C-alpha cells in the first residue's frame, strides 16, 4: 500500500471514528499533555484511556497490548497514589536513574520481552478458541517497554521518556500495519510529545 493510500484511509477512518474511539483519542492525548506538565490530571485521564482501549486490542488479537493495559490500569492507580503522597509534603521531584540502575532496568526489560513473547505464542493452547497472536515479538517489545515506561513515570524518573519514545515509534508502525489507524495516528502524535516531555522534564531535573 502506498503512503498516499494509507493517509487517505487514515483520514477516512478518523472522519468516521465512533464515540468510544474519539474519547480514547482525546483522553490519551490529554493524559500525555498533563504528564509533560507534571500535573496530577495525567492519571485519571490515563485510566480513562486504558478502559477505552481494552476492546480494540482484543478484537485485533494484540493480546500483549490487551494484557499490557490491564497492567497500565494498576500502574496508573499506583502512580496517582504515589504522586498524591509526594504532593502531600512537597512536589514530587523529577529524578534520574544512575548508570547501574539504568543498565539493570534495560536488561530486565529485555528478559521480560523474550519471556512475554513466548507466553503470547502459547496463549491459544491455554485458552480454547482464542486465535493465534499477531506479531507476538513486536507486540511483546512494545508491551514490556511500556510497562517499564509507566513504572518509571510513576516514580517520576525522566528516563521514562526514553522508553516512551521507542514505544511510540514502534507502535506507530505496528498499528498502521494492523490497520488500526486511530492508534497509529495517536502514537504518531506521541512521538513528538515524548520529545517535548523529555525537554520539559529535563528543565525540572536541572532545577532540582
């Protein structure tokens, strides 16, 4: 498919988007905007985005993304509580992983990517009637990078933006391939927002 055809279909898809997907688009973008600004509203909007996403990923057989959003729901609640506790004393500061922590985090994420991909492949043998997963290794990569990203986000580590940038680039390609144009466009926007978020948090890090 040519890029002009992809763009045409994406525009057509967005012009006929249903109410739930529109809510997902709006809440997803607002969650990142509030995250860039380090505002507490990022968490309730993040939770709303997660709830809208469940059905889409199940129907697309992206089981990794479906399970990922279950984890997202838990971590969004955790991040909300953690930020509130920090705000109860003073604003939770932006910090950064040291080299050892960064290497360990990356290594653990790599191991989880491999293990989760194997799990996705075996899902049809575990649950009768479930179709084989689509793009299990790519699905696992974006899933586990996202888990690490949101965990670092909840801890207010600037390193979360490195993970989100990679996730956004990979997810944009995957969702275009799967013809989930709503999510492809959303994650394409997220690429620029990840860069903006990193730059904004970097200023806060220097101040701290």
